[in-house]
C-alpha cells in the first residue's frame, strides 16, 4: 500500500475531516482523502489521542467513493466529523505525534505509510495553534483493548518522563 499512497500524495484533496469534539474528548478518528484520476480515493485514517499517546491506530487504503462513504458514515454519526483545512489537518496530526514522542511514545506502526498521504501539504501554512495534553499536562486514558501490563507500562513511562504528579490518568474497567 505504501507505493500507492505515496503516488497519491500529490492528487487533489477530496476532504480532511476531524471530530467536532476532539479537543474535549481528547481522542478521535481523523480522515484525509485524495481524489485519484480513476475516480477512487486514497484515504488515510488516524486514531489520534491529543491528551497523551498520539497516533494509537492508523490505516491507508485505496477505495471507491461508495466504500469511503460507508466507512465514513459510521464515524460521522458517532464523532460528528467536520471539515478542516488540509494544512491544519497535517499540523494537528504531526503535533500529536511530536507531543507523544516527547513523552516517550511512538506512533502506531502503520503511521509511516498512512502519513505519506500528506505529500506536499505545508503545515506551516496553518495559523491555528493546537493544544495537546489536558489542563497543561498529559492525561492518559486506558483503552478498552489495553491489558493491565500495558496500562502499567504506560503509567511507568509517564512517571519516568514527567514525574509523579505531573500527569493524570484514568484506567477504565476491562
């Protein structure tokens, strides 16, 4: 998929979408799509945690417009996806990655391929200043598929990086 996404990186932007309440909830699915000459779309999706972990999941795919509409409709209903300037989309995602890396967390393995869709989008053209963390510090919320050892490792990493008391966390019952 990497060569196809890289080749699509200079195709016209179809749309860039982010959840309306991303800054409140701290996590959400973001979609960037480009129109291909054959009518299909190159699509990259990112599950972005702006409070702590950065890119928790990512994907890249080439799909028909109908496939894209079906996939997007599930997220649009639950997350109220709204358009964003493509340069701001890139700035938001890359800022989340940088914030998480500073805390010692790497993006999901598929980020390397999915982010190729950015192509020549210039994040410096975005005037918006995005906030990461929550109330000025990292806020880790465990996910539904994280095991107790994974949760413990994340909390320990935050303790090492920013120190006890300098982050908040919430562990969800599994």
